[in-house]
C-alpha cells in the first residue's frame, strides 16, 4: 500500500484545505448513516466535508435523497461501491476523523481497527465494543442521538488536541 501524506491524499480527492470526516465500510441500516448525515448538517461546519464510502447492502437512494433534501450535495461526497485497497488507503490517509455512528452493534469493528492503524481519531457510539476503540470519553456519542453526535463532531473537528488522540 502506497504511503501517502494527508496533504497528498486530500489533493487526490480534490479536498485541499478541507477537513475530512469519513464514514467507511459496508453500508447497512444499523450503521446509522442517516443519523450521521443529520448530525453533520446540524454541526454546520465550514470547510469540512463528509465522505461516505463503501458497498451498500441496502438501497443507497434513501441516503442520496436525504443528502439532497438537507441541501448537502456539495458538502458530502459519496462512494457507494466496493473500494479497492488503494482507494481505502487514499480515503483513510485524507481523513481527519473517522465516525462510526452505529445505532446498534455487538462485536468489534474492523473499520475501527483499520482507522487506528492509520492513527486516525475515531468518534464512536456507545454500542458493542466500539467504546473500547477510543481513549477519550468525549469521542463516544449516544447511539441514535443526532444532537449528541453533532456536538461531538463539532468539538472534535475544532479541537486540535482531540484530533491528535
């Protein structure tokens, strides 16, 4: 896997001078992408892009409609397909924060482990083994709670110390 700097990876995605929040992995209903999209809208962050990437196991159109209805087409980039390792590398290298907004979950997250291998800060919900992936309680949001997730996204993206966890 190519070793990319964050700056190089952002350039490849045409996201220079943007903070990148990443959701990646198989897209399933329980992963709370709808909650994440609504929380991202509520956080109203400037110069921040949400990237949703992964193979949908459900109809992705409902998320596209939600993005459009919230007026976020230019703030959210989607890659609803299987991603090659080289693409995953670029997305993770570019990201400033990886969010696992799961509504429910019992187990461990492969995505969380990969994000940690890239030394990326995680924001997770309080389900399954996800809280075990983060050191700081400020990086754990209540599952299904748009308001809480929005506050945590805003705080972490704007706090250099939290971004360096």
